C-alpha cells in the first residue's frame, strides 16, 4: 500500500460506560478513513451526538502503534482529550471542558487490537479502561470497535 493513502471504511462502535451511579451504552456506525503511515495505522471518523437537546460532532482519531498501544484524540466544540492506552501501565490525560482543564488518570485493564498493513482497511479494537480524578473513579469504559471497507 502506498504511504499515506487514505482508504474509506465503515466504523462500528459499541461503548459501555459505567459511572459511579449510572450506566450507558452507546452504539454508532459511521463513515471513516484509515491511513497507514510510518508503520502506524490512523483511523478517523466523526461521532454525531445529541446531548440535552443539542446536536454536535466529535472528531475521533485513533492511532494504532507498533508496540500495541493505542492513542485516541477526541475533539468537539466544547471538549477535547488525548488519551494513551497501554495495557498494564497507567497514563494521564488533560481533558478540556467548558468548566476548565481536568487532569485524569487512565488505567487500561484490557487492550487488544487487530490491524495489519496487508489489510489496512479492516481491523478491530477491544479496550477496557478506567478514568480517575484525584483517585476518585469517574467511570469504567469498554469499547468494541470494528472497521471494514466501505
């Protein structure tokens, strides 16, 4: 595959979120693109969300790294974050909200990705992680994501 060529894909995402006093399941199917560049796969797509009667878009970029870790960048009109998921190793992120910047800790419990330069337009990600702020659990997250040719 030529370097930096974008391929169209369909992204299917199921996200299960457990908050201290609530649970939520989000399902999404959206068009996206993949780019294989410098031995790393970049998956980009946009989430359309309706929250409290307002609709907005969140741009999502996943970077699948050679060492098996995954970076996720999420950007919307009101929030932004960049998270690095490394199985068994904690990391931190700054989460920009309308109320200001939050420092969150990420603990990745499970991380399994299947991507390949031989089949760059198909793959999957299974990810389970927890977010904490000042040692208080913000939420537990489980993401199952697949992408395939459009």
